[in-house]
C-alpha cells in the first residue's frame, strides 16, 4: 500500500499508525458536522446564512460521493459498504461482543454513513426546492425538509455514540482519528 492508501508510517510520533482518513474524507466529515450544527441550532431557518451553509454541505456531499468512487482506499464505497451477508455476520459478532476491530469503517458504521449521506442529499434537495417559485410555501416540501433534518440529528447522535462506544471497546480514539486521519495499525 502507498501512503495515500493506508501504509504504516515510519515518521516521528506516528510509529505503528496507519493513514486511514484522507483530507477529503475529514473535510467532508467536519464540514457536515459544523454545517448541520449551525443550521439546526445557530442560524435562522430559511435565512441567507442557512441557505449558504446548506449549499456548502450539498457541495461537499457531491465531492464526497465522487470521492467514494475515485478516492483513496478507505474512502471508496467498494472498500467499506458491506453486502447483506457481511453486515449480518458483523452484527451477529457485535451482538456477541466479538466484533473485530476494523481499520476502516466497520459494516454497521458503513450502513449509517450511507443512510446519513442519503438524508443529506434529501435535506439538500428539499432545501433547494423550497427556494423555487414552484415549491415556495408547499407544505410537504417544508415538512420533508424538517423531518429529514431531524432524522440527521438523531442518527448523527447515534453515530457519535457508537463511535465513542467503539473507541472504548477497541481502545482507540476514533474521534481523534477523524481529526488526524490516522489509526493504530
């Protein structure tokens, strides 16, 4: 493996670590976190800042979707999105407390990521639709936008809790790994 695809580093302070989350993945992740928090709790719904943040999140989502096909090893959907059998096997092991540590995303996290990306697309599309004359004030568009945003919040909380649980379970700080891009080899 090369450095972009998860090679073990020999650099100072990183002995025994592997590069997992490249800058595109990390920028996407933290932009979405900041954007969702800002739009849900800080800026006024429907205001100009809300729109700009929404478009920024939509833009990084498009980049991340493309990166999922052409990016580095652990960023590619083909590397982490499980089939039904792999997911069932992982969930069975997890229920028994015997799930293996994963260098990249585990199968359960991968499903959560795909669902969150789909919801981000839905909230982005409905937010954009609400700015169009054809859909301005249309109740189902506004309701779907609101319900989707709420679903993102709840699933993101579950995602964060699962990351903390897995960090303790496998003795590895996954939040810090999403900051640095590195995990224990």
